[in-house]
């Protein structure tokens, strides 16, 4: 059954204006927004109920890959193949961030375009934003973490690489406090919530990754995404984790079939 409800995505329009993008949350479905005559507005989707993950592929023709795709994300990370890979180089510069709520998660994006990037397999990807899922989207041998943060990167020609970082409960992590402080008040406008973030300090010290070819984890579930999931979680206090979950506590797509994909574990010491 096709869902014919079309909601003008003001958050998406804001994205386009600032030239940003999102791997896992590309459309904002603000239910109170004024309906638009624009036919291009994407169908509303959610994480539960009639518009939940099982239905995504039928909600809109643009979401068909969510059902038809064979290299979807997230996955349960079980069997991995060790390989001596070049480490990911993180060129993150502490600076001003805009924090916003797109209707499916809360994101932070660097407001100085082009300062931050990673190099993965010799390719430079600009850092666009991070956002979170609660609980984690990826699992490890069937076990989920309380949170997973996705650091989203994109090349000039549109290739996407995401670095996933698991969060487990433990010591408080002050580097996250500027973001956490604004989760509850974030609106759809990143210019309305500006803070200073030391992006590099958000990452685990051990940056060993599991890598595989997957997809966006939100509609339209486009494939060709280079996934890099850090094997070492970071810690946050229970109160810090609770601040994320207070905003969204069920915004994780279920794990998808691996379908024979090679999941590589970087074995570089
Ligand atoms: Zn995500």
C-alpha cells in the first residue's frame, strides 16, 4: 500500500541550502509544517508502526532500494576477514558546529565548510556531520550498544563514507558535553544552535575498524556507502547516554542480511 501522505520537508530544504547531506537521515518530516504543492516532497517514514522499517520500500518509489537492495545497512558484525589496511586518517579541526534536529535524529555539522576530512584508501572525503542512533544500528554478534554515532563524509563527486562509533556506559566523556547540552533544544535550523566542538576528541583512541560496502540506513537506503565501524567503543556516563535517548530512543533500523558481503577487519597494529 502506497502512503500518499506528503509532508513538506523544511529540514531537507535547509540541508540543500547549506550544501550539506546526511547518510542516515536525509529527510525531515515535520508534521506541523505547512503542506506544500511540491510533488517532490518525500513520503513520511518512521521507526515503528505502519511507516516503519518493514514498509519503507513501499512508501515511495524513491525508497524502493530499502526493500530491493542486496547490500543494505546496518548489519550484525559476526565473521570478519582480517586484512592489513591503511589506517583512516582523520583531519578534523576543532571549530564551530551547528546542532539541529531533523525529525529522525539530532545532528552536528561543522559550520566552516571544507576544513574537516578523512582519507580512506587514498581518497579524501569531506566531513559533513555526525548524528546518533539509539540503540546502535550495527550489532556485534547480535549485541547492540546503547548508542551509535555516525560520522558522515562525502567526496566532491558524491561518494559517501561513514565512520560508526559505538557508545557504551562508563566514564563520562566531557568532549561530548557541548553537543549533549543542546540536544534537547535543537531545532531544524543549525544556525540557531552553535557550539564549539573538538571533533577529533569524540573518537576512540584505538581506531581499528571493520569495513564493508553498505547503504544509507534511512530511506532511500542508497547503496555504495563505505562503512567503517570502529571496534573499540567510546564511553559516556549514564546521564550522558540518557540525554541522547531522551530525544530519540528508537531510531535504529534493524540489521539487514549480509548476503555474502566481505566484512573486513583492519588488522594493522
Ligand atoms: Zn546514521
